[in-house]
C-alpha cells in the first residue's frame, strides 16, 4: 500500500467513526521521522480510544501494522512508520498544538483525499 493510500484509508476510518477536525500534514520535507501526520479530535476519552482502535484494527485488516501508544490518556498515537496518527481530546490538541509546532508543514486538502 502506498503512503497516500494509507493516508486516504486512515482519514476514511476516522471520518466513519465521527472524528472531529481531521487534518493531514505533509512533514516529509521537514523531518525523517515520518511523511505525514494525521491529526483528529474525539469528543471523550472513550471516543478517542474507539477512533484509535478502529484505525489500528482496519489498517491491520489491510496488512498494515501500527504501534498504538498512550492507551489511557487524552492523546493517542498510532505509528505506521510513514504515517503517524494523532487522536486528541480538544483541550489536549489545543495545548500541544501540533499544527503550530509543524507550521512549515504542508496541509493536505481533504477534498483531494
């Protein structure tokens, strides 16, 4: 599966589970850590866990194994290598403000996904 296909699938799985404010940041020109961040909000700790579990499960069904981090917090991360998924509670997303921290990253228009 290509990196773009991973991003497309992850965004779809998050959207299907009612994630809020999904954004995709292309960071490949800024770091060797990963190519893309997918950032989204959930509405509660239960919701962010369900979002992360769904992405992890569905990507696993497609043969892509991720590493889920932070299972009991307000910020869950799934590392697929070239795509890193961040699922936040709104207050935590505002506090960590990845979009500002990675302000030089290109934001991908979700209409193109």
